[in-house]
């Protein structure tokens, strides 16, 4: 079977109000380019009839292939499934809620066709509307990420065009728990950026809970940097120095026969040392958590259903039936 030039992959979690406008908008932008293309939607455990709609659309649109996860595995896993399924020479990853404007696709493809970059990233010039707390925490996360990994992903989005060579490299990264932005950043390759300002969602509300965001932040910090472990070691050295100084001073006063003072110092010492020990244990715990998940080697996702003409042809070939 001939592979298309472009693959557009998009995760879907309860987006029944967005699927058709999304598909229309993407096709409208890609068709004039005159390139063969496929669109792959990955249903990440939707409960709102998204899958039924996706199957219906797959009947109408020859370019559409749909995968359905056996449950909600998260957006990062859905992107991984799209990357695995895509057959195009370039793969475009984007959200299905139209916050990643399809109007950017022609510019992305042009940069790629001119061979100016292997990865064309859409970079946010402003953040979408969100609470002040979310904004502050996101800022803190990006600063910490940049400090720990020395890679700045502030403004980076999951809206990217990735050349086949980089896609194949991405598929070689074997971790079970994936963080798409971190992984594509790690790849390197020639990169180009296209600025964009994310519009409001076309329909529905964002599905990321605060806890889910926090989990992803902690996972990505510990998955892409071992620096926190080095920081624990630096903390240990500082404590050694501090102990020698305060211990020396205590010994001196004792030798001079002066009464021991410094009750406040003792309290402070206990507080600081126990907080540091707890912090060190927490850091170790985060890494053990990563090892725990990775050691199991579980698949990143499970696909329970597929839809689309290409998918049925594939299935028939696998089961040995004659293709129609
Ligand atoms: N999404 C997903 N699984 C989830 C949550 C979200 O596949 O568990 C999809 C969602 O359908 C959308 C994209 O990921 O296409 C971005 O999600 P959302 O708009 O909720 O996040 P935000 O725009 O706030 O980053
Ligand atoms: Mg969104």
C-alpha cells in the first residue's frame, strides 16, 4: 500500500462537538496543497459519543483512520499511538479542539518542503485563558524544567510537523511514560518555529485536572533530568560544612568551660535537617516511582477498536482475506 505524504494525528477525549469542525478545517487546509494525506484520530477513552461520530466520519472520509483506546490512557499516550500508526513522510500532531489552528498547516508544510527544518514547531506567543494559580504553577514548571534539563520548552506546544527521519528516531525512545514535548526536544534535528496565539476551545471544556497536570509535571521533571539527585548531594555537602562549623563552635565553648547557650540554634538545626532529609527522601521517591513504572515494561496504550477504510484493508491483509 502506498503511504501518504502527510499524516495528521490528533488525540480525542470527549470532543464530540469538535470532531467534524476539526476534520473539515484540517481537510480545507491540506487539500489545496495537492499532497496525499491521512488523518488519524485516537479516541482516548471518550464517554460522550465521540467514537460513534468518528466511525461515521470514517465511512464518509477515505483519508480518515480512527483508533480507540480500551480506556483513558492520557493525551501523551494517544500522541504516541498516532506516531506509531502514521505512515506519512511528515507527521503533524495537533489537538482536536481547534486550539491548534489548522490555518498554520500550509506554512508548516512549506518550511518542511523547502527542507529548512526537520521539526516545525508552533510556539505559543501567549498562554490560553486560565486561572492565576495555573499560570504561576506553569511558569514555575517551565523555569524548573529549563534549570534541570537546560532545555527551554516554555511556549512549546504539541502542535508540530515532524519529518519521517525524526519520527523514526522518536519511535526508538523506549520509555513507557511519555512526555511528548520533552521527547521531541531531546531529539534535536533541524528545527523551525512558527508563532501562534491559541484561540479559545471550539466547544467543550479542557479535560486536564490540576492533579493530572501536577503528575505530568513531576514525571517529566524526573524523567528528563537526574539533577535533583545531584542537588541532594550538594545539600549533603552544605550540611557537612554547617555541622563542622557549629560543632566546632560548641566544642570550643565547652572547652572554655562556658555554659552552653544557643537553644534557638538547636531548634533551627533540627528543623532544617529534618526538612532536608524529608526533601531528599521525596526526590528519591520520585525517581523510584519512575523506575517502578518503567521496570514493568507495560505497553503505553491498548487499542480496542479501529475504524476507517485503510484500517479494514489492513485487518483483511493481516487475517489473509482478499482486500477489496
Ligand atoms: N486529550 C486526550 N486525553 C486526555 C485529555 C485530553 O486525548 O485525557 C486531548 C483532547 O481531546 C485535546 C487535547 O488532548 O485534543 C488537549 O486537551 P485539552 O484541550 O483538554 O488541554 P489543553 O488545551 O488545556 O492543554
Ligand atoms: Mg485544548
